[in-house]
């Protein structure tokens, strides 16, 4: 690999500096750097961040390659500035054995656009009845550290306790999709004023909050790590804040769409807004932003959930839940958190790189932009403004809630261990 000189970038939002990449590593950071024969990237006015890390991505392979593949999903990740993603286990077959997680891991290696860290299922077949092969998945080539039945809740308290106890042996973490199933039977959207007016089945906030309350208590009881997936309500924020005040090992994530969109959008009956957990109220959105700013919520995770056209182009009740998010995540965070003054770019680096990498125990990612570190980097033009056009997505699916909406910021370059995966906004 040739040398790359990034000239005049605001490193993690600070003063302009030059960054010299040699091979897979950052060789130097400073001013007035030069290197004979280096490829020069002029970065005046742009923000240089450590490569983003997503704790929550659905790549659909194996089994639903009509929605996404590891290759197309990692291309979408690179375009969004991500150098590593955690691939959720709700594939077909379910990633509940060493064989399946190794398959996903190898597909990630072959794609080359970003690193793929498989997430193992907590229970066999995501059925919530019997623990999956947690130890075997950890000991496999994939080295699984994060386990989740995402898409379904581990609602049995005994099974959840056993999982938390089991992963302690290798410093693993159980990532919970907090949804009390009996309270959400037939749910179509957030339970509240809008659901009552529309006559749609409601998904009450307490269905999320009750599971979170139980699980933080269980994690404290066994001395293990629990991570709350896609936290979405103001009440959930308060429970996590309380658990952290106790010193318990609890972390949480929020999605970009829960930072921006509200249940008022469901009045359109457009299934693109159907998601699990559902879009909540404006009060919830504001509470989530404040919690991300003060660190109660540790990180942003996309919950990138691609679906083929026919699964969304239908009546609301029949539509699949989920939104694609990898290619728009950073723009939504810039609009809701940076442009609003709630976070600076150093805060974005913390919430979208450092912390998710630490939670997932992902080596080589979430590292400082400094000499000797792996050259996993993302260059962002924060001055860019443009309407979202899903026809140009690298993802195989187009189910974005932002079509036609103007969002700020654009990833111009992404480097994975010194190799450009995105150049001038296009896949390399």
C-alpha cells in the first residue's frame, strides 16, 4: 500500500492537522507533514473521525439475500463511514452455532469493505427456551463476545439470568431486545394519542421499561454485563440512569431514527415508518437526545434492517418492521446532536466509535487518531447538505424513512486499515 497524506483535516473536530498513513497504520499526526510519493487528500474544512462502529446491524445473510448480503451491507456501512459492524443473529439459519457465526465472519473477511463481527443468538432458534452454544461461538474463529436474540426478547427471567452468568466466563455481554411479549401482542405502533386516533394496536412504553428494569437487576445480581438494544422511551432512560448510578455494568444504545422521528409520522400510514421498537413521542425523542449527550445512553447503533420492496409496499398491518440506516446514520446524528449543540465532534467519535467498540470488545477499532494506531478512519464534510436519494444506496434495500429529506453532512472517504473503501463519496 502506498502512503496517504490527509492534509488539513480537523482531527476529531479539533484544530486542522495533517495525518500520514503508511500501510495499515497511522505514521504521524501534526502540521506541515509531507511524504514523497504519498497520495494527498485535501481535507480543509472536513472532520476526521476514527472509523465508526455499529453494534447493531442486520446483514440478512444467510437466508434473506433478497434483502441484503454481507457484501452489500458492508458496502453500505463503508459509505456511511463505518469500518466495523456487528451482524445480528436473526438469519436463516439462526446464528446460534459456531458454524453459522464462522460463516458470517468469513463472508465479512471476503467482502473487505468493513470488518464484520457476528453476534451470537442467546437461545436456540431465538425461541427463548434453551441457551444456544455461547461458549462454542466464543471459542470459534469468529470470537463472539456479544449475544442477542434481537427481533425477539429473552422474556424468561431464568434463561436471561443463565445467559448473563454464562458470558461472565469470557467477558461477554448479553444485548437485550426489551419487549415484554404479552404487552405487545398485535402492536402496530407506539401506544398513545396517535394510536388511539388511528385505531392501531399500541406498543406501550412499559413493555420496554419493565424488561429493562428486570434485566439491570439481574445483571447486578450476577455481576455480569447487559446491553440494552435500541432504547426508545424517556422512562427507559431513567431506569438506565438509575442503574448506572448504582455502578452496575449496564450500557445502552439509541438508533438515529429514534433521535429524529416521532409517532406523528404514522398518520401517513406509510409502512416505511413501521419499526420495532416503534417511533415514540416528541418528549421521548428529546429525552433520548439529552441522555445521549450526557452519556446515560452510551452509543448510537443503526439497527439497519433492510427489507425487499414487497415487504414494505403493502398495507400497514402486513408490512415488515424496520428501516435501513447505515448510510444516513452520521447525517442524522449531525442534525440532531451536533448542529443542535448537544454534542461536539469529539462526542460523536465517542458515541459512534470508541464506546461501541469497547462494549463489543472489538480490537483495532474505536482507537484514537494518533501515531501507531490502526488507520481505520472516516472523513466527513459537515457543510454538505443534500436530499436523501435511496436509488443511489449501496444497500440492496431502499426502505429508508428519509427519502427526499434534506440531511447535513457527507462521508467523503473511509479507510479500513489504510485501504480506501470510499473515495470522494463513492465506493473504491
